[in-house]
């Protein structure tokens, strides 16, 4: 339990496709290790519905964007050091906030159910009106950023989102139940597998007064801010008597194939009623066991290759529930082969100010059909939302972007998703925009970064577009025939 006067609350607007966003998350993590007067939450735009809705309220000019105290301060892009974040927290601390305080408790009731009790006190003599957002936050996130690292302090959802009004000298109290199994992310997965020890609750009160703020863009733009006046935090406390559950095999991160045994050790003061296992988003399946050791034989070929979460749930004779979960990697030979990105290309190869740039990708289907092909690109350290590429037929996808300004460095990649949910992303490619052509047709044609080079992974063709169009289908057919013979 924690009561706060004015702890600064920070919201990190991010997405899994954003190339510069990991730098922002790391900067906030580094700063939080140095000073304890702020808390931050990561709003993963393309994974969590409540995060996407909150980001839409802020309407950021790009990703990443970090909002301090509900928009009192804003930092756009990924700064090279923590100085900008440090200064923003200092500025918020200097703000005169109303005498509002939040006291919050959280209890783990088992079965992904959390009970949240909170009280908001108005220490002023006049009425206070605001908005209460109760953030359910996963400390080490199940979601990964574009570098493949788990997000820190990612929002799973709001246990409460309501307007409140408190008379002077009085308080507002409420009790909320949040059930992970009843909530779903944008991938259709629920949160029944939450680990309460990996959860923190941030209850934040934002002032109802609107403040028009100038966004530091060119040209300047505007946004509306509702300042965060108080927050409280709590970690779930386990109610006594719930079963202790430990998955002993396979361990976190292990690779599995064929038939694998899932083993769990269960301890309970009240005696065990049922022990069940859930694989991915499948049904709960009964485990067999004796003397506190339970086992289930899992045929891993029934799921696609890749990460899979295993959750074991034990219910005792008093109805109390304990859970444990691990994530493993399934690797079976002969499983479905996802699509492959053969080539990524931009045209013209030398991009000048005012040019429209055509991004093309050639994708080969093997065992699964393509669901979507999306282009993500960043101008400097500002990343734009992914855009669906046009299907030109025969495995070719394209999208026109631009025009851009002289000196802009544009970095882009392509994400292919198949109908099984597998994702394949190309490595980053870049180009730097050159000055426009002069009247006599001359110009700088050989600037660094305009040869279509890639930083590794998917090779980028630097030959003219007609050669690319003719060569790639033939290359892809050859690769497909070789793959089929294996």
C-alpha cells in the first residue's frame, strides 16, 4: 500500500513495430533507477485495447512520445540521453498540484482475479472533479519491443475509468474486481495467466480542467492535457491458504518438441480438488498426479512452432486457486513453413526532395497463406503507423510514400503476417533525401544511404526496378522448388 501526494505519472506511447521506441523505454527505466519520484507505464498501441484508446486521446505526432503528468510536459522521439526526461519530471514536480491523495490496496483472489480497494481524499476546502484511471500493469511484459526485449511496466488494461467528484475535506472510496481471464488483447489472447508477483496497480487521478498545450512540431500543433494530480500504487497481496503451484518441467524459455511432459509441484493446506493445465489459448485440461506431483503429456505437434505459454492452475477444497506459468519455444521438424520475404526494394534508388518513393517487397508463400503485408517507416526518430501494402499479384507488394524534405533519413521495414498468426519482418533499409535536381538536370546522385543498403538480414536489391521485377519471381520459384524437395 502506498499513499501519494504528487508522484509524477509518466505514459510511454509505443508500439511493437516502432524502431526507436526501445530507446525511450530504456531511458525511462534508467531514470527510474536514479530517482523515485515518478512512475511510468508503457502503452503498447498495437497490443492492448485500452492502451490504443489512451494513445488516441493524446493523438501523438509520432512514436515514441512520452507524456508527463497527463501532458503537462511532452517529449517526442527518442532522446540520446535521459536529460529531457529528467527535466520533464523536474518541471512536473515544480507544478502546484491540488492536495489530492490516493490510497490503494490490491488482493490476489486467485484465478487471475484481483480485488482493488482504493480511497481518493480531497484535502482542499473546495470541490474537486477529475478522472480516475486504475492501471493494471505487468512489470516485465509479455509483449516484446522491436529489439525483441520485454517492455517494462506495460499496461494490460484499466480496472476502472470513471469521472469522480469529491467535496472539500471528503473522500471517495470504491472496490473493484479485475479478472484477467475476462480481458483480451488485440491478438485475441486473454490474461488468465497473469503472475500476481509481476503485477503492480497504479491508481491515477487526472484533473477535469482542460489545458491547451503547444506541441513542439514543425509547424507547431496543439493538444489538450488533463494534468495528473495524484497517484497511488499497490502490489497484489496473496490471500492466505491458496495452493502453491510450481511448474518444474519444462522450465521458462526451454525448447520442446515431440511429446513433452508438463510437471508441476502443488502444495496446499486445505487439500487439492483439481489441477489443470492450459496450453496457449486452448482449453483447461486435467492433470494426473499423486503426493503433490502432477503430470500432463503434451503432443507439441498440435501447435505451431514458436513461443507458447503453459499455465497450471490448482484449486483446493476451499475453492482457493493458485497458478504458475512459463513460456517455452516449440521446435518441430516438418511443421508449417511461414512465408518468406525474398526481397525489399525502394525506387528511385537516389531519392531527392519532392520525390514519391515506391517501396516494393517480394514475398513467397510456402505452407500458409499471407494475411497481411505492412510497411513501417520512420523519418529520423519519429516512426509512423504501419500501412497496408498493395497486392500487385505474383507475390509482389508495393506502397508509395513521401515526398520528403532534403536531409530526411528514412528507415523502413516490411512485416508479413500469415493466417496462422506467424510474423516475418525484414531487416531495416534506409535512404537519405538529397537536394532537388537543378534546372540543368544535375544533382548529387551518390550520397551515403541512397544505395538501398540494408543493415543485415533481408538483402535489398540495388539494381533498377525493371531488373528487380523480372529477376525476383524467377528466383522465388527456384527457392520454392528447392524447399519442396526437402
